[in-house]
């Protein structure tokens, strides 16, 4: 259970960092002003290189943030199941008799 908690903490930090980085990228695109683009995260041939690079990074981050958050939800769910009374009792009994 301690390992699960450590992984959850690391994923929480990763999710916060990814969200913050996504915000920085979005602000960078907003600061670029009115430039030719196909869509918010898709450059076209006339899009300046720095803006196109930022769009590509943002396109990746739009998948990273939900993936990391989804993993966090799954681990939280598993962690919750491990804390059910029946599991706690079984774990305590196993610990008592494994000595």
C-alpha cells in the first residue's frame, strides 16, 4: 500500500506539472497573436516555426494530461478497494500469522 501511495503522489505531481506546462504553452500561443493556423493545435505551412512547435507540444499535452489523470483515478480506486474493512482484516490476519 505504501508503494501505491508513493506512485499516486508522483502521478499527482506529474499531473500538476503537465497541467501547468499546458497553461504555459497556451499562454505562449495567445501571445503569438493572429498567425495563420489550421486549428488550435495544427499548424499550416504559413505558421511561424516557433508557433508550430508550440502547437505540436500542446497537441501532445492534450493527451498527456488526461492519461496521467486517468492513471491517478485508477490507482485511487484500487487504493480505496484495499482499504475496505474485509481487506484490512485479511491483511492484519496475514501479518499476524506470517511472523
